[in-house]
């Protein structure tokens, strides 16, 4: 639930985009409001590194709680913002606060699990996390239907307050690694540089980061563009919450399937298979779009997007587990780096793809295809680096 705050902050506002455009006197098809997604994610990306360094110094729980506190204050600030500029600033701070729970939760899992078992646990967490997108758009639409769109931001603040109370039950997981050779050591100011160098010197780091950037950019493209595609291309604005929820259910299902399979066939083999499958699926999506002039029948579009996003969601937790394997002693810093770089670079790249929307799904399909090749190349580089080191 701590990690789900990110999904809630993004997915609940998507149905409110038309009302936000109207309030801010923007054109009905304006993509300027997608900046509310990008600003949040860039802010979260910027917050990940300090959150990770502090988590290695002071422990996971204080950083989780501090981040949730910032999240609450910034959500209220966004609700009260009088214009788009201040709203974007509040969203960036909101994302900065959301970095704390994200880093703390990832580091806690690394404290307690390793390798394929960690991938299994991350898949479980991500599957639960994906429950939020199944209800968030409907929640956002319902709140907009009964009151002003600002209610969406207030609801996020209330949710975070509940999480703040619930997470007081989480254990201090750094203590779980005190009997291992990679137990985290309390970080000092002088350890900052060495910790970061340790992360970047680990075998495969550069390749894994490139792969994550590609995956994140593709997923952000889907998140930010889904509302306008469903409305402008298919004319199904009222069905958007249902469509979004159905895709989220499919994503959660692939996470649970990955949880079962990854411990059977192995983490590295699973990544190899899914990265190649993702390229095949995105190429098929491009072919479908070009063959239908960018407006395929909705059932075919739905099948294509579910397949692509589902494959991405199988690959992401496995990549997270793979990059953390040699970095248990700097888990907080590693979680921050592998969250910050893909989030910032992926958000900016995804934002560029979003703005190419031309009333069809073709730009999105091509963008996702390019991102899948980037992910494949990055993973191949990482695999070779790890093999050479071994």
C-alpha cells in the first residue's frame, strides 16, 4: 500500500483531465495536462537518490514515513493551486515525497530476500500494487461526478494518511541482514561517493539502467496518453475507467504468473524470453496501427496494448531483482539509483512521445516499439557484462 501511493496519485487524475482543461481554459484536446503526470514522476525521480542515501543511513522506516508526510502536504497544495504552473510545482513535490515509500519498500524486500525469491516477492507486491489502477480511474470519475476535480487530490491525501498509520507495523528490516556478509552499514557523509561508485561498478549496471529507461518510457507513454486515446481515437470517454481497470487486471495477472514461473525457470532466462517477446509484440502493434491508418478496431487495440503492457510488467520486477543481486550492502542507494535514472529519463522520453499524438495510435505504437528495442539492447549488454565478470 505504501508503494501504491504512486499509482493512486497518477491514475485517479486521468478521468479529471477534461475538467482540469476546462478550468484552466485549455483546448479540449490539449496535451498540456499530461505534464501533471510527467511532473510527478520527475519529482519522484529526483527524490529517489536522497531517499535511498538516507535510508542506508537512518533505516527504512523513517524515510518511508517522512516521504508519506511530504506526499500529504503536496497533495493538499496541488488541490489548492490556482493555476497550472503552481499545480505542476506541487505535483513535482508530491512525487518527491512519493520517492520515500518507493525506496524504503524496495530496500525492505532486498533486506529480507535474494535473487529469484526477491523477484517472486516483488511480483506479489506489484500485483497488489496494481489493484489500485483497477479502481483509481473509477474513483477519480466518481469524485469528479459528485464535486470539483480537486476532490481527487484530497482523496490521495486521505489515502496517504491511512498508509502512514498502517506502516507503523512494518519491522526494521536492516537488522535482518546483520548476520550476512552484505549487511548494510550506517552511511556517513564520506560514504556517499563510495556507495554510488559501488552501484555503478557492479556488473551490468549500465545495461540494466538502459533497459529500465526503455521500459519506463514506454509505460509512461501508456499512462499519460491512455485517456486521450480512448476519448479521441475510439470515442469511449465514458468507458475509460472500465478499460483502464481491465488493463490493470491483466497487468496484475501477469505479475502473479511471473511470481510462479520465475522461481521455476530462473530469473535470467525469464528476462531473456520476455524481452524478446516484448519486441515481437510492439512490432505487431506498429503493423496493426499502420494497416488500419492509426485507428484499429477497439478489440484489436485492446488486445495489443494489454499484451505489450503485460509483458513489460513481467520484465520490470525481474530487472529490479537482477540489479539488486550484488548490492545488498547498499540496498537503499541502489534502489534510489535504479529508480531515479529510469524514472527521470523515462518520464522525459515518454513526455516527448506523448506530444506526438496526432489523433491516431500510430505515434504511441512506434514509440513503444523503439523503447522495447532499447530495453532489449540494454538487457543484452547487462547479460554480457555479468557473464564476463563471472
